[in-house]
C-alpha cells in the first residue's frame, strides 16, 4: 500500500519507470468530483447545531445537482432544517460506494451556504431533484417540506491514497460528469470476462511493457482506460488513451474494438 500523501496513483511507484506516456489525458479532479457527486445522490449534510453552538451536526440526505449546487428536499421536523434556519453555513460529504478499502475510494466535500428555494429557482430545482429521486414526488408538495440549495464556495476532492486537492470553484462549475461512469462497471466486467487476450494485446502494443502474462481492466473514463498488467516485475499500471473522448457506451465498444484490431496488427 502506498503511504498516504506519497503515492503516485496510476503513475506507478517512485522506484519504477512508467510503462506508458505520463501525458495521456486523464479526467481532472473537478471532473472526477462532479462525476462522483452526480452518480451517488446521497451524502452526509453537516450543519451547525442550534443547541450546541459551533458543533457540527451530521445527517443523511438525498440530493440532486443544479449547476454544481446540491439541492435537498427536507422536512421542517428535521434537525438539520432547524439548524439551517439558524445558520445556513453547511457542507455535504459524498462518498463513492464499493467493496474493499473505503479509504482507497473517492469522496468529495462541498462547502457553502444553504438557502430555501422560491419561485423559478425552486421550480427548476424541483424538476432536477424529482428526476433523480422520483419517489419523493409523493411528499414533495407537503407544506412542511421545502427545497433547499447549498450554494457551493469550496470543493475538496479525495480520490484515494495520495490523490487529493482543493478544486477551483470555476473548474467545478465548468466540469462535465463523465458519460461513461454509469456504464463503467459493466464494461470492466465484460472486458475482463470475455476479452483477456485483447487486454494483453493493448499492453504490449501501446506501452513499453515487453512481457505481459495477463491484464485486468481496472478503470475506464471518457479519455481512456487503465489496466493492471502482470509483468516479470509484478503488477504494473498501464493507461491507454482513446482516439477521441467517448460520448456513450456504444462509442466505448466501437473504440475498444478498433484499438484491439490495431493492437493485434502491431
């Protein structure tokens, strides 16, 4: 395991030369953070407790995004609503689900000020929220439920050990969620189950690896994909770029097939 803050992520260990071009495009931290928040839809809302001034109070909430700002539908009976009416300052922690080491998975903390929504802003955010959480339509119009928005001022992204940064607000608001993220698990399973020889060919054709016993695809995004290659020196990371950024799952299939043909011809 890499030491916290000292790992090199997908760029290998400090003692091994990379097997691929370090300049291959990868998602920015803003893109990774927004993709995570767009996919998960639940998080921990931390407000300032009215009964214990200065103390944070954490509660589980569902949310949707409106231009990078989380939108909540919360009851007047909830303790966090009472806290927000006293002081709108809050933060939302969103964590990547999955198995294995939880500290190796991604998370993002959004910090800002929450306000209750009215008028056109409320109508637009209501539609965005109910698209993500359709069951909430049952109680969305109850008089004791209101839509709130956390207007984000600061963003902290952690992608696992050694990968972290404060994301600039302009970068956060200008980022786009990765269109491949909802399909990534299915693509990885398919490639690893049915196309092991293609993965091995990718490594030999598009990296500096000369001996690869096998390879496992461990990640994919619009810009490229990552593999763990079994080499005589042990498992090594290899990243391969797509010719053009992917637009959807069908585009991923087309480009992976084209790369496999190219790899085998080389």
